[in-house]
C-alpha cells in the first residue's frame, strides 16, 4: 500500500517534533513535508533543528533531510497536521482548508467553531457529519478537525462513558499538569522546583467548555452542548509529562461505584477498528490506593490510554476520582494522529 | 522574667526538631527536657542526633548538651510539647496529663476526644472552656490540647472568618501537599521525582472532620460540630514544605467576591495580644494571578501566616480559591507553640 | 529452541525487578524461579510484590504467578542471576556455585575474588579463562561471574579502548549519580530535592579499584591489575536513572583528540556475535556542546550503550570528557544478562 | 550617620533584585536610584517589576516607589552596583567610571582588565592599590571594581589560605552549579528535571582564569598571575541556589590533612573590621561524611560564607575536597556589596 503523504505545519516546536516522532514508521501516513515560519524555511529540517530537537531519540533520518517549507498551501500532501502556535494557527489553517487540504489540528483556534468537529474518535465520531457543511464554507474539498486541549482530554475520556449511561450533572476538577504542556522553553526551572504554580493562562475556560461540545450532540446541523457545568482549577506541577486531575462528579442517574468502574472498563468503542494509534482499552481503571501516578502510568497504551483510579464517594457531589492522561501524546500529537486515522478508516481523507 | 520550663516529647523526629528550632530564643519558654524512646535515652541530644538533625541550622548548643530522657512523667517542666508518633502518643500523652503536665500536642490521637480542645487561637479560643472538664477526668491539674492536621489548618484558617459571617455550606478541596509532612526518611525520592502521588494514608478523613470540630461551638460542655460537609482529595507533590489547597466553597449567605476578600483581610483576632508566634495578620490575600505558591509564600509571618489567592466564581458551588500554609510550622510545631503561648497569656499554664 | 531456565536470587528488590523486566521475552533465557528471603517465600510473586513493583510496566504475567522460593540451591534452573543484597550475597552465591549453578551476580561481594571474573564482554572476555580454576575451588561445575559497580561501568567502557591503544596513566573522576542506584526506598526525597549529596557510602573505593582489575590481564592463572591510578569523588544528584561522570585523563602515549574519538567510535568488539542485549556500538560519541545528559541519553542501546561527549584538552592531565551510563540497566541487571549471554554463546553454560 | 547613596544599574534582573533585597536595611548604604533599559525607564520600580520580582519577600516599599531611570551617568549617588548584562556592561560601566562614579560590578566584562581589581576583600585587598592607575585612565575620581564569577568564588576562597601557606600547584575541578546562576527565565524546567546539563557557556574559561588573577600579586603596577593551572568542568544541576565543587588539588609544599583543615579554620582576615556583610569566619569546614550540601549549607554566614568538607587524600594529585558557595549572594550581589563595604572602610569611596 502507498502511504498517504502528510505535512506538519509548525514542525519545529515541541508538538511538531512529537508529530514527527510518533509518525515515524506509521503504517498509513508518511511525513513528506515539514513547514514552519519563514525564518526556518529553505534549510533542511536537521539544520533548522540543531540544538532544538527535544523529544527522546534522534530525528528520523528521512525527515531530517527534508527541506523546511513555509506554511503556504503548496505542500505536496493530502493531510496536514497542525502544531501551529495559536497566534498564527487561525487564518493559516483556514487557508489550507480552503486550498483543499484536510487539517488535523492540535491548536485551539478553531475548536469551538460551529462547523468544526472537536473530535475524540471513541466519543463523538458522529460529529464528523458536520464536515460537508464546513467544506461548503471553504468551497473546497478541505476541512479542519481538531483535538481537545491537553487538560480537557483526560477529563472527557473519563466522563464520556459515564455521561452516556448516567448523565453527568456537575463536575469540579483540579488539575496537576505536567510541564511539557507549556512547550519549550516553557516554564522556567526557577518557577517549579520545590514549587507549584496555581495558574495556567487560558486553561480553565478550555477545560470548562470543550468537554461540553464533545459530549454534546449534533442536531439538525448544529452542535448542542452537553447540559452540565464544569468548574476547573488548573495548576502546574513538577512533572515532565502527564496531566493528573482530581475530579468530583455529580450524576443525574443513580449509580454504584461498581457501576462506574464497570462502565469504564467496558468502554472500548474502537476495539475492532484496527486504528494503529488507538489504545485498547482506552480507559484503564487501577485499583491500587495510590494510582494513577504521572510517571508510572502516563505511557499506558503508548501514551494514548487514560488511567483512572481512587473512585470513592463524595459527600458533596456523588463520587470523586483521579484521571491521568499523557498531555503531549493523547493530549496533543497522538490525539490528532488518531483523529486522522479515523478519517482514513471512514474514507474521509 | 523566668522562662517557663518546657519538655519536648518525641524530640528526635522531624517535628521534635522543629520544636527545638522554633523555641530557640523564645521569650517565654525554655527547653529544659528532651524525651524520646528508650533507645535514645541517657545520651546527650547532640550524640543521639548525629546524622539525624535535618532542619536548617545547627542544634542550639544549650539543647545539644541536654541528656535525652525517656517519655515518662518525671520531667522537670510544666509544659510538654508532644511530637510523638501516633503509634505511641495516645497513652503517653494521657500519662503526662494525669501526672499534672500541660501537653500541647501535634499528634492526631486525642484531637477528636470530647473534652480535648482542637485549638487555633485565632479561631476557637472559647473551646478552652472545656479544660476543667478534662482536668477532672485526669484528676490532676494537667490536660491536653491539640493543634490540627497540617492539611486541615490552612483550610480552616481560610474558612473561619467566612464561616462566621456567611455560613459555609459545602467544601470540596484538593490538596497538593509538601513532602516534609511525611517526616524523615518519609517519601522516597523515586516516588516523587517527575511524579505526583494521589494518596496520603489517613489524610482525607482528617481534612474532612477536624475543621468541623474547630468551627463548631462548645455548648453545655459539649462540642457541637459545624453543620456542613467537606469532601477532600489529598495528593503529595514535589515540594519540600507547604501545603497548597484548591478549594471550592458554597456559602449559605450571599456574598460578593469583594466581601470575601475584605473578610479575610480584616481577620486578625489576636492582633493586640502580643503572642510571640502569632502572625499579624494571620491571613494574607494576594491579588496576583499566580499566587499563592509554596516556595514563594510559605514563609509569610515566619511560616505562621496562611496565604490565599485566586478567588473567583465557581459554576457549581459559589466560589473557588487557593490557600497555602507551611505544614511543619503553622501546621505542626509552630501551631502547638502558638497554642501554648495563648494558654500562658490566659493564665492557663 | 528450548530456552534455558534461569532463576533470580533476590527477586523482590529493585535490581531483581529489573532482571525480570529485562528478561521478559528474552530469546535464550526463561525465568522459571524467583527466590527471595524466607519472609517472602511460598507466596506467588504477584502477592509478594503488591505495592512493591517499582519499575515501569506491570509484572510479566508468567512471572507473576511463580511461587517465590527461598534462596537455597534447590531451584530448577541452570543459571542464576543474583540481585542479592551485599549483606547476604557472599555466602549465598558460594552455596549456589558449590551446588553447580552458574551465578551471574550484580552484587559486589565476589567481584575482587582472585578467581572470579569481573566481566564486561566487550572488554575482558579473556578473563573467563579463570573459570576452571574457580570450578575446582567449588568442586563442582558451578561458578560465579560478576559485573562491575554501576559507577565503574561507564568509566571502564570509556577507558577500555583508550587504554588498549594509548595506555592510561592517570584518572580523576567526579560522578553525578542517579537515585535508582540506591535501591528502593533508597534516598529520601528530603535529601535530594534542591540538593546534592556529595557522598555515597563505599562507592569511591569501588570506582577506584574495579576498573584496574577489568583492564588488567590474566597471566599464569592470576589477575594482574592495570598499572595506573584512579581518584574518584562520588555524588548523588536529583536524577532518576543514569550516572554521569566528569573524567580527566592522562595517557602514556601521545594521542590527538581526533584519535580518541576515532578509537571510541571504532570500538565494537561484539558486533557480529549477535548477543541479544549487546548494544552496537557500545560507545556513542556525541558532538553537541551539552551532551551526554542523563535523561536524554541514558536509553541509548536500550540502556546498554554508554555515551561520551565534550572531549577537550585538560591543562593538568591530557584530556577531559563526560561519560554516561544507565546504572540499573548496563550498570546492573542488563550487564549481568549480557554476561550470561556471552557465556551461552561461548558454550560456558 | 548619613547613609551613602547608591544606585543599581540593571536593577530589574535577578542580580539587580538581589542587590535591592540585600541592601534593604543596610547600615551604610541606601538605594536611591534604580536604573535599567530605556524600556523600563520613567515608571516606578513597583510598576516595572509586576510579575518580575522573583527573590523571596516583597520589594522593599521605599525602593518600590522609586522611578526607574535609564543607565546614564546622571544618577544622584556616589556608588553604583552593576548588575548589567554582559552584552551592555562593558561600555556602560566605563561611562560611569569616567563620570566619576565608583562602580562595584558583578558583570564579567572588566574583570580581567589590567587596571581593574578583581576583588575578594579576604583575599587580595592589596590589589586596590591599582585604583589610582585606573582613575588616571578615566581622568576622573571614578573607577570600577569587580567580584569574581559565581563558580570561581568558592574555589578561590578555599584555595586562598592554602595557596599562601602551601603554594598551589595544580587544580582539577568539576562544578555542580545551581540554576539561579543562569538568571530568569534561565534554564527551562524541561532541561533539568531528572537531568544534568554538562555544559555552561563560557563558564570553564572563567573558572580557569579568574582565580589566577585574584591569587596573583600586584607588582610594579601590574598584576602578576598566580603560577599554577586550573582545569575545570562545569555542569548545571537541579538545585536552586548554591554551587558545589569537587576539587582535586596538588600543592608545592608538603602538608597534612590536618594542616589544611587548620589553615581553613584559621582563615578570617576581616574578623575585626566590622564590615556588615563579612561572614566570620568566611570558611567553614564540616567534618560530616556527607557535607557540604547546597540546600543545607548555602545560607551559612547569610550566604556569604563558603563551606568545605570531605577532605581526603588523592592518589593522583595530593588531596581532594568539596566546597560550596551561594552563587547569587557571595557569588554575585553579596560579593559586590562586601567589596563596596571594604572600600568605604578604607576611605576609598
């Protein structure tokens, strides 16, 4: 089989590097284009990345020798993964969609657009039905799909099966987020050693809104948001990768703790779809007292599974638990790749 | 003035060391006795502590040459500070009370006893009226007072003035606790580097119950607990000292955010009592986006003040905020010393 | 092919766990026995390890259900890997050798014995010629081989090819060692956060002596130690895995910097032996200014390769450089496994 | 007494902040001017520093309301402390000296100038005799003095008394340096968590050269450098403040270990000069196995003393030991303040 040509927009940043790392050896996709700002263009990726490649391992040799191009819609590929900074992603992604590319974006800019799916294949694959509407906006065969914020993804994954069966009523969540979420150079070491920073700019509104779109429905060509409230408090802790979240949940339907755990453990909607990046199962419940832990659990399912633990009664809402997800894999590049795999499987590429 | 002789029960552990450090140069109290297990007895404190003194600075020379005694009620002092391990504190503290000593304890064992004050001088000094009842239980002039758990103290300090004025209805709290709370050797480095442990044995029940006794009233010789619920989730993070807490609060009375901040800033019930360890004010509200932070704020008021920040609306309960307290100063030795200072001021020693 | 049955002595500690993890799926060896202290015996490994399994991933299911046995020479296997604590390894390993087992040990007890090879297959495979002498001591077909201390291995690997070609004259080394070298619970978090401990008990003598045996020769049935001196200073730093070493080296023969780098890069004595754990090449020289770094380079060659960098002139001796090795893989379990693979290849099992 | 007016050049960076913090309440000096780049000028220091004040405690209120000026020689003060970035310090400090100011600089630019003292008052106060020569260069009553690099200072302090008595022959040193030495934002957290960076740009040459000027003599109006070699390897470790150094030393005169320790402990050349920032003694030798440690020892003498430990025989040179100094106090702002105190005491201001 010929692999599909893909380009990486914003290929030099941390998320761009993760895309390249995760796509190395991918059975369906082949990175043929790396695009970045004008400043980096016209040199090989290896040259541009000297001293800047920060993910584990070395640059895959085939990508290393690609010439970096500017982010203009003249790339030789059908699919673009966007790791663009949110300061430029908005119009650039639109330009690519108009020019007929499929853009699987990790940037926040278009997530809440009324005709852009904010996609988690395990959760709201039916939202892809909006795509024709978007295509007609662009007047092309291109479109944009997005994956959720890195702190929203773990929460939504844990909530999705519960919401379907027991109807979520209220969520209070405090996040303990890893540092890689801030990119590179990101958080200065002087700010997080022997410390916690109880604030991440712009994060709480995303955690409070994105899950409601994802868990909502597509009705008559419109997204109807899920009908419950989330209250989030976001902190940055001394952890490299992995967002841990302390969740209190109220449900509209009665459910026992065993019901909730069963629901999580039975959740595996993609289990016979054979998507290369889909973890099976996508949710793992650990029964130890002291799990999930970022360093020990973040790589479950190659960083694509979410790990839940410590479910117990809450005296204010109904239950409380912890959930962990890998913020730069499931919560960024890996999520966008899984989305594209799903599109391919459903003949939407 | 002659200083009051005090003994330290459990003088060799981390909290015992903090007592000795904080009492050095104290204007009212003088450490004349250091007591520990049989294993340590009959050598000088300096000898016993070789390689075990872990708080900053050196052992105060006068204490270094004291002979360590066993924890039997034959110490030459009026007041004992107890830093005993909870596995032995229960009966040992009782023995001292029966023998006529005043015991200001940091151990959890007697905190919830029906005639033992769980004291924060700024909050529930009136609970000391129970002491005569306790004395008659022991048939002596001795008694026990306790200070709260290190994760409960910051929460109660932040809640106390709000509860008085606006009546707390519901609390959901997630703690991010420093490592010194686990003593020494305590948490292995392999467990917390690049990691968070979302569990601290026995901690959540204490955070959920102790504040209700402290914020309750003493009625007809009985403690009546405050009438609201707390739901706590406790985590251990990569921080040396300082417990940061993410709090969601529901109130029975209406209050604006400005009301809450004013209430915190006006709170200073001990401000003209001239207690050596009392911070003034005991609560500090910081208006920056990203405070309080453990390393940057834990030493406010010499570690005796609590720092509050990021008050904002909560879509589920009424408000949310962060509070920070120094767990081994205000949350342990410093709290017990302040309690004893208050007893002295009120002629209860 | 039938895999060779192997047992793990000291299977519950950190190094024991690494043996089990690294041997999972091994093409030649199959863990059939797990042995530990009397306290752990007669329960399944899974039961014994509840809350104690600390390496990444879960216990391999087949090992999980093995019954833990005591460390007596009644194990059903030909080969034992010893991860025994040095307080008991001495006589226990001898008992196994006498009973006819081959013991590949990570413990320090027999490393300097006059008839025990201190083996690195890339460096001193010829030392195995001592084995018949050892067998006759035990009066059995069993024997002990050992791998070097985790801080010695990186140094010896870097020195071996240089010594062969240019004759090492003098070595001064300062180590910056990872925490896993101290086992679990090991170093308390309160000792290493925002800190360095400039001392590791017993480490400097090992780093100063073991390389001289390894780089020495076997002459007339006796080990003749290499004829140069090493002066070591060992520190513990805030790193999970990986020992970084700052090395100053004097050589007896003249050599240019390019000579040294070429010598390192050409070093690959096992390259056509097809040993499953042998990295190829075993030494990697990185030309960046700021490498090797523990987190970024420790997993080279699956943790079996050593990474060298920053070679430059020294104004006191001849050159200086940094070398890094993974202390619990190449420096412990992985090293012992590679040793056993070499024995197997040479028909010594 | 009227305090001397002092200005801070580069008042907004990390070292500038330290100057302001350490000078608060100084008995002789009063900060009357804060100067920075054009960008910051004409606003109050409090405004400029919003979100940028990173040292402990709050901005001293009197300084907070000062108007930030540009770094032009129109400041109302006799003495300037320079915390200027090395990209601009060179010509700016000259301009101030020409205009008649005394500049006590922490910047590297003029340290090696042939008529600029690189001063440690305990070590080479006699180098101040060069000042008239410098004044005649500027044609004014102004001049520049400098304090050494933060990694050089601890080494020189430990070497100074040894060199005087036993004549240093050779030094090999590996540094483990704290993060605050890189300023703010400085080292990204992703680079140092679970990691060490074995490189600090430009540091090794400074550590190898500055001590030779300081330990040299002033002969016939010229600095004659000390006649020995230093070979340095510099690393950045996960420590907030404090540079730990592993030193191997060769001496020209014979000396026992006891001689060395006595020499260190007797070293206190400023002990009756009553300089406010001078630690007494400036060198502390700790006899424990595992000291000095950055977090536990860096604040000795309010961060102005250096701590030495683990002296032992070296098989290559003569001895080896560790030394620790606080890099932003003794190694930066505190050092420059002590230098100015010495000038004042000697009527050179």
